[in-house]
């Protein structure tokens, strides 16, 4: 049954697991909002590491016809796609003496939260840049799915938002292009996403146009909007300061991503009957000086319709 992380937490009895799920959701817009479908074996009905689905590539058409004339046949085109669930996360080790030290923050809690932070960052990075042809142990992301499709939009010239003056000069044109781009999708997107520099430029343009608003989610975290659509900073790659969405060093250009979450759009995939997120705390009740803790996700993503997501290129931010 498709579930969000909030729903998955209801099926978890262990306090540690519930806390870990909350940590993943509260500081990550994608994980807090995306739905995970079960990867179920078509034969036995149990969990399977491979998820198959049909991706709609073109839209249906309709037309008028004259009396005694036939309609011109037209069928939607589709493709069969399979994704393999991948496991990712990390581990940490703590000596039982260090674990017993007092302090403002428990060392175990600190290490666990930092490992969650890194795993979140890897998930965001792979949602955008994942390519199993390059890194065999990763799942494929939006770049691979959308590049070359009808929802990859390349303006004839870069839209220059590199300075405050140019934001003021070009923001109306940028928002016109953005609106046209968003209308090419098959519904209102769940998020507009990019790197920190792009999100700052979008925020500035939205404010100048009177289209900016901000609210707080269930965790008290601020969510910013362009109109009714949240915009999301995808952050940095794990263990680095490099943004998930790169800025071209030569041109200063970057890309913007718009995605509609849903079972008929873009969603996550996890093993049937299991939470997509699991953790193991160091067990200091057993003999041994050094104990290991782990955090792991087993997941992938599926894009059911290519028009549920798009990429807007050539936005100059520096």
C-alpha cells in the first residue's frame, strides 16, 4: 500500500525508529511529502527489489470529424520501465567510554543525526543526478529520465539573474518563462527545486512580483512559495559543499526542476511491508568496547509520466 513517511511511522513501535523517521522528514521537503509505493513480487506477493511500471510518454488527442468520415487513429505511446531498489546510508562506531560521557548532546545522538543528514543529502542528490549506468549501486534520477524529453525546456538565450540590478530588470521575463514552462506539465507541481543561488533569485523575483509567501510545516520548518507552489533548496551533496544542482563554472548558468508528486506522477518505491528507513543503535549491553550504529534507506524513485516533471535550463545566477 502506498504510504508517506508520516504514515510509515504509525506502523513502527520502536521509539528510536520513530525518531529517525521524524529526523528524515522534518528537514527534507521531498521525504516529508513524497509517497512510497510497495515493490511487490507479481508471483508470490511478497517484497521484491525490482519495481515495474508503465511510463506514459505522449498525451491522447481528440478531434472533430465530418459525417461519413472516420477519425484519424491515435494512440498514446508508453514504455515499460523497471527500477531496482538500492540500499544506501552509513555507519558509525563509538567506544563505550565516549558514549557514557556527559554533555549537552549525546555522542550517539549526534552521530546518528549526522548520518541521517548525510543519507538525506545522498537521497536528494540521487533524485536529481542518479544514473545507474555511472554508479551501478544507485538508482536513476530526474536528469536521466527527463533529458531529451518534451519537458526539458531550453530558452534560446540565458535568463540573466546574476545581480540584484539584473533581477529587477529581468524578473518579469523570468517569471513569464517559468509560468509557460510550468504550464507544459500535466498538473500543478508539488515543488520547484534548485540550488541555493537559484532559490535566492526565485525568492527575489517572487517578492518583486507580489507572488511570495511563507508558512511553517508540521515540524515548524519554514516553507516558501511561488504562488501556491513551494520552492525547495536541494542543498549540497553528502560530505561536501558542492550543490546537488551545479552551477556551470564557465557560464554561471544552472537549472530549475519542477515535479508533481503522486502515484500517477513522481513517487518513491520501497520494499513491501517495510519502512523505507531503518536504523540500528549501538548496543552497549553486550561485551565489546566499540559498538556500531547504522542508518539505511532501501528505496528508488519512479516517474510514471514524463510530463509530471520538467527541467528549465539556462538560468544565469552568477
